[in-house]
């Protein structure tokens, strides 16, 4: 447990950041799963969803929720899946 006041404050901040990061990561995973599910039935609809998925993935990489190459790999796999 944190003892000093600054350590307690740092814990509060890190919990707040974790909540934002978790929600961003969850949104990213949901959109990826949605595209993977839709591509089996309607590829045209999946292609329409790609730009929004790319935006969510890029935002996660920009905010350091995932690494840059991880984002590039996810985007590449989604693009290949919809071809």
C-alpha cells in the first residue's frame, strides 16, 4: 500500500488511466470481432466498416494502449481478411 501522499495520488491517477486504456482496448477488440464475424456473410459491409476500425486501432496506438507495430499488424490482418 502507498504510504506517502504523492504515492496515493499516483495510484489514483494510474487507476483512472487504466480505466481509459481498458475501455479503448475493449472497443478495439469488439470492432475487430464484429468485422471478423460480418466478413463471413457480407464482405461489402465489412469493407465499409474498415475505416472506423482503423481509426479505433490507430487511436489506441496513438495513446500507447498498444504498440505501433501491433496496430499495423491488426490493420493488415483486417484488410487481408476483407479482400
